C-alpha cells in the first residue's frame, strides 16, 4: 500500500484536532506534534 504525505495549514489543523494554536505550538516544541514545513 502506498502512503502519501499531505500538508495542511495550521488554520486547518485547529478544527480537526480541537486544540488551540498555543497548545499546538507547545506540542511541536515538545516533539508530540510534527515540526512545521515551510512551503514556498
């Protein structure tokens, strides 16, 4: 089975996860959430 990576914006992650922007930033810094990828 092939897996594909999909990048979504932070504004899309918030309603999907139900987490606040600050919580997501904290999770990224703690290694719980994936690091940001700058596109463009």
